C-alpha cells in the first residue's frame, strides 16, 4: 500500500524554465510534508517543507503547494538550473508522539538541460 | 563536519555473514532513524531510536535485523546471516526532536552488496 506516490518517474526541463514535480498521498493523517533532493551516491538533502495548516511555502527558487482536499502537493522550481538535476523525493509524516517516521514517494528524476 | 556520518560507505558481504552499519547523528540530535532504499525505489522506514531506546521498529524485518543506539557511540544497524535480498542502500537520519515539523537530516548511506 503506497501511501505517497510520485507518478512521474522522470521529468526533463530546459534551463531557465519552470520544473513542476507532483506528489499524491492517501493518508489524511499526514500533517507535514517535505521535499528532498538526492544526487547519486549521496544521501537525501532536505529542500523545503510545508505544514498541513498552510497551502504554500516559498524558499528562494523553490515553492511547495499543498492541496489538502485533493491530497496533492507539488514542488515548483523556477528558474530551473542544470545543478537541479537530481532525484526528488516527496515525503510525509503524521503527528505522533513516538517520532516522525517519514513515508517516501518513489522519486522523480529531474533533468535540466542547458 | 557536523552532518550525519555513516560508515562504511560501501560494504560487501557473502551470504550468511553479518553486516554492521554505523551512524553518528548530527551534533545535538538524539533521535535516529534508519531507512532502506532498494534499487529504483523510495526510502522505506525501518526503525526509530532515541538514546538507549528503540521507539518504533515497525519497519524492521522480524528476523536477522536489529538496531541499537547506546548511551555512548554511534547507532548500529546489524544484519545477521545476510541474504542477497538485503542488498540495498541503508540511510540513517537524525533530528533534534521527535516533533513532526522538524526535518530529518540524512547521511550519505551505506551501500550493502551481498555476494
């Protein structure tokens, strides 16, 4: 049972344009959502997060949008740069006084072409 | 380097041997999480530990796998009698608190290969 899904395994974008990565979830108890970026042979690097009480969070070139009714979130990168080429994972956690284990999507490989 | 440190980065074992993976959390972090990533898949939660305590091991296989986070020293993920299916990247993450709005920070992982 995949509670967090990233339906696009890959995305190719031209440098300077917008990259939009999508993520869907099924568990309505998730209250905190994160995006991680991962280069080969490295660990995931935290990018940006959003609480379920918000619908948008922005940090520089990165903006995350949350649509709770649709159980959907997206990451916008604008303008996209070649260095953004990596695998992006969406993750979610539930309020839990026994820790905040993350449930990850399967990842989307972003390729930004110069 | 104040990040999460994992070692070894690569580990090769033959079937039936034991594998020990180590994780030192970020300075000031007392919450450690282990995740496993199979090829072409996302990360899957295995276990959550605080110092000297296992809090949630719901993602751990019932046999051969164990984890600890002693009072002194790194967290250890131990796999006994390894099988080919244990080949994966194992990532450790740490956080300062257990509150859900605190991001976890990951190490670069240990890539375990079983011959």
